[in-house]
C-alpha cells in the first residue's frame, strides 16, 4: 500500500526554513528543497520570474536579499517570504 503524501503547511515550511537558517544551510540549497516539498522545481520558479534557472541559483547564492522579481514567485509557491523586511528596530540593532 502506498503512503499518501500531503503538502506541508506554511507553518511547517517556515519552521523548516528557520531550522535551516540556524544550521547555516545556504539558501541556494534550502529554497529549492522547500520548493520540492510543495511539488515545484527551481526551474518552475525561474520561468515564473522570467529568468534562467542558473541565474536563480546565483541570486540565491548571494548574501543579499533577492529582488522582488524572484521573491514573489517563491512566496506564491511556499506561502511565505523567506526574506521578510526587517523592522526599524531590527535594522537599528544591526
């Protein structure tokens, strides 16, 4: 008998992302993994963003936050933004 697989909830994905960040898993590995959990590939996201998959991986490898053209397709598929805007209090503390 096959085990049924259900899509992880947004909360579960956010928790897994949080664990990956604490364990210093690079975004260019973590984000594609999370996408696969919801049945989407990095190629699907790259197409939605109008970019090449290689460019998507390069932008995920950067230390800077990807631009909205990349973040929005990821948000739409995961249900959360892995790079939320920092609050004024967080920015002044940094």
